[in-house]
């Protein structure tokens, strides 16, 4: 069963600064606790490595489907990936050099033992996303 999550946060940085930090996917291990590596594999593709419970490791390939400068980034996992995910993040300029980030994502846990491990990792998916967004805010504002 798919899980849909939508969260927003305000970052005290300009839209171009925030957008470029987010658009550089190799930054993600610096603010997402379970993401251990993101490797760019092509102009619109990347390979992701996530650490799960008890030393399990999950890997998948993603494709960036939209990259609208300073506005939106959208993605989905590649068809043959073991982790099925899609979503988008939008960036809205606010007053006083602030940016509102709105993240909407969907993921579908796989079946079997892998699905059980993913379910443990995402036991509270909304809390995990909120924490990752807070970490991104700290990451962006400290630069």
C-alpha cells in the first residue's frame, strides 16, 4: 500500500541558495540520516544507498523528471528499482530572504523480508520526513 507524505518548512535563505543545495543530490547524506550515498549516474539519473535496521542496505536508481530552476524538482524511482518512490519539492520565495519548501512524496514498501525491513525503517514516515527537513534547514542556514 503506498504511503503519501506532504510537509513544508521555512528556511532562512534565498530561493536560489536553497534550490541549488537541494538540486545537488550528493548533499543528501549530509542531512538525511539514513541516506549513506547518492551517486550521479547520468544527467537525469542517480543511484541511492540507504542504511536500514540491523545493518541492512537498500539501493535504488532514481530519475529526475522535472528540474525547473528555483521552482520545482520532481523524481521517481526507475522501473526496475527495489524501492518505489516518487515526489516533488517546490520552492516559494517569502519576504525577508526566506524560502518555503513544500515536499510531497510517495513510496511503496516492497514485499517480503525487504518490505519488513523497510517498514521498520519507515515506521513513522511523517516524523522521519519532518526530521530530514529540519536537518536540511540547519544544513542550509549554517552555510
